[in-house]
C-alpha cells in the first residue's frame, strides 16, 4: 500500500513528489538535447549567425535570412528559452508543494533556476562579445552544472532501497564525475579557441590542446576503478551495477570519438557533436551513480526507521 501511495494519490494522479521528479528528469533530457544543438551551432560556425540578441536580425523569426546556420542559432535560442520557462515552472511547483516534498527540494529547484538565469546571461554575452572563448567555456560549464542539478533532483526523488554493500563506491563515483566535469571544461577551452586547428597549422595553443589530451587519463582511470570495484562488490544493487557498466561503455565510446575527431581534425561535424554529447551523458551517468550510491543504506536500517527516506513524504500542500 505504501508503494502505491508513493506513486499515486487517492484520485489516481501522480503525487507532487513524483510530478517534480518526472519534470526534473524530463528537463535534464531536454538540456542534453540543447547541448547537442549548441555543439552543432559551434562546429558549424553558426554562433554569430544571428548578429543581435535576444532577437535574430531584429525579429522573432528571421524568415528572409533563414539558412542552416541561422536556423541552428535561432533554434538553439528557442530551445534555451523553453528551458528557462520550464525552470521557472519547476521552482514554482516545488515551492507550491513545499509541504508535500522534502525540505531541500524547493531550494534545489531554486538553484536550478538560478543556474539557468546565469546561463541565459552568458548566452547573450557570447553573442555581444563575439564568442569570447572564456564566455563560451563558462556557457558550457554552467549548462553542465544545470544538467547535473536536474539529474540530482530527479535521482534523489526516485524510490530506492539500497543493499548496504556499496562501501566507498559512492566516493569513487563522485570523484570520477568531478574529473569528467573538469575534462569537459578543458574540452570546451579547446573547442572555443579552435586549439586543435591552431596547434596543427601554426603551432599555437598546443598547451591547451595537450592539456585536454593528457586530461583523459585521470577520469578514465577513475571510471575503470569504478567498474572493476562494482564487479567485485557482492550483492551490489542492480541499478548501481547497470550504471557502472554504462559508464564503462560510454568512456570507451568517448575515447574512440575523441581519437576520431583528432585524426580527422574536426572536419566531420557529427563526430564532434557526438563527442560532446557522450561526454555530457557520461557525466550524467556518474552523477546518477554517485547520488544513488550515497543513498545506499542497509534495508534493516530503513525498516527500523533509523533512516528517513525522502520517498515517504506525502503531506498535503498549504
């Protein structure tokens, strides 16, 4: 009965906590798509296809100037605007139902809203400042933080009962996630300065490019350790085992894509876009693993009431 009440109200509708969980995870998926569009915009040299901001050629829909580059930049802004509206709705929903959800949820949703506001400001500055590399890098870095914030909210609100066997795996997953995030920032610095092209053609910015190449090693080793330890941990929760295996598969794919983009000198745009998207998906997988692992507690402790799970909160809003 408790599980049924967790997912549905007496009227057969989703309860507030489940609504917020699904909303946050849906926004995370859209954010991943938005980052893919942003990557495509950059590699197609369409970042300044709309020379003004927030409109495009002074119009909401620049029909006369529309081409592939203009469409990419215009659609990127459109999708970003929808994410901003969804973030407002998520925060409003969390505060409206604040008595029916764990106390941290409204604050976490407010943090997500704050990040998307910062992201919007950075998006405008990247245009008005003519794609200055530090602003472009900060733009991606904030997008990734917004993405993992949404994932954290969704995963924390997901019903989960641990087995108590996770040990130190949660910290291994957290370290791996941090290393992947830092590597993503290095990748953004390479892309925003076109460091690969400049290093290969004029021997400039080779230090930036090489830092990204060398930076592959620490997160890869951390993920390998995570996968091996997960295999060797008895009675590990199946969800954690699946996430660890997924992280292992994604890091292999990411390395293959990275080598391909390097060998082809970023000339195949879909490979470059896929490289960034898989990197974000890898980061999300590690964050989901770390959050679930931190929630992993012995079943006996939960059943005895020593640990209050957020999934048991089901109060009515004020």
